[in-house]
């Protein structure tokens, strides 16, 4: 995926096994709060979707509407800074995002939609409510027939 943006990373070393909350800052101080499982994949996909939507009319996430309109209004915007705000467990990411979200709703330089709550991916919720097994069950007997499971019957993890 290619896009037109030159990227500068700002922040500490990342633990790639943990999700990340970050801020994409555009040339003149406008920013967008976002989160993802993997920093590079997350911001690359977001910037690619925004770039694609600025050059032709394609369907993108409703969350990116303000970024797309900003980039269409200022086509010279081609530099972004990615500032890592938090690299931690999903429940900590969600808590920090909620704090930042309440401040960002009142900020005129925030490109997040103020009328819509931030998207919470299913994998973050599942991690919070459903603890994983030490050793998942991969097969067993159901109705007297031995079966191989696609998902662990105790925790739901894909096998």
C-alpha cells in the first residue's frame, strides 16, 4: 500500500506484541487519534485509505471523513508525524483513549468525529472479557462422535 505522506515517527521503542494508541499529526497541527494492533500496519492502512479517497471517490470508513475533507481542502499536506501515546494492554489503551477522546471533542484541531464514539475492535473487547486457556482443547466427543474443533470450546480461540 502506497500513499503520498512522508512519515516521521515520534515516541519510544514499541513492544510489537501489544496494541498501540497513537496520534497522526498533520503539517499545521491538526491531528487524528487512532489505535491498532500493529503501529505500522495501522497507520499505513489509514493513510492509504485517506489518500485513495482524496484522489477518487471510494467508500471508506465514516471515521475518516474529516481527514479526507481536510486533505482535499489542503492538497499540499504531505507530511505527517506519528506520535505514540501508549503501547500497552488493550484495556489500558481503551481507558487512555476515553480520556483523550473527552478532551479531543472540544478541540478544534482534532479531526476525529465528535458526534461518534471511537470504534472499539472486537479483539480488544474479547481480550477484556474472555481470558484464554493455558492449553486449548482441540478435539473431543460431542453426541457420542469424536470431533476435531475449529475453536476451543472453553475460551473460543481459533485453533
